C-alpha cells in the first residue's frame, strides 16, 4: 500500500538538510525524487503535476517532522491506512475492519494525549489529522504516477 510505504519514507525526513535520509550515507532531495519517478513521463502536464506533488510531499514531511511523531504513532497510522474501512471490498468484512479501525483510532487518541506538551489535546489531534488528511490526498494523487518501472525504482529506495 503506497500510503504505508510513503509514511515510512517520510519518517526519514531530515529537516536540517531538507531531504529524506533513510541511512547515514543516502540522501534524497526533491530533484532526486522527481528524477526517480519520471521514468516514462512524456507530457508536460504530468511532469508539472508530479513536481507539484513532490513539492507537496516535502511540505507534508516538514509538517510531520514538526509533530515529532514517534514509532508508535507511525505504527498506528500505518495500521489505520491498512484497516481503513474505505478500502474494504467485501462487505462481510466490514464489521471486523470497522471494529479494528475504531480501536486504532482510540490508540491514536491515547498516544496524542500522552504526547501533548501543554497544548490542548484537541488542538494537537486536529493538527495531526489535518496533516494526515493532506498526506493521504497527496498519496492518492501520486498513485497515478507510479508505472511498473518507477514503482520498482521507488521500492528499491524504500528497501534501503
């Protein structure tokens, strides 16, 4: 699932260097990502949209970095992406998936309450949800730009 992989990738964001750094020796700038994903893009409109989306991904990475989410947050968010009731194809699974999603939502609220540093937990949760919603919107738009060729390249980037 692209959202889970991109969330993992975004967790490697280095604010000081304005790049993604999955390990000490590997850096991905905005241009590196564009070069990776444009393997077979021929139309200027598609190229412009991809540049816009990569730029938006960097904005979201800055926002998520500012939230200082730890691995527990990232794990719960990843699970929420996987168990999102909107992804259910078989209606018989809906009650189970919805129940799991509700438990994950409760966990996210608990983590948010624990991490709150004096600001209201409601405001902190709203910031988190606004950022996550923007992230998911970018993921949906990025999906159309993944061809088999650049998907393979991106998977290699994530495997680092």
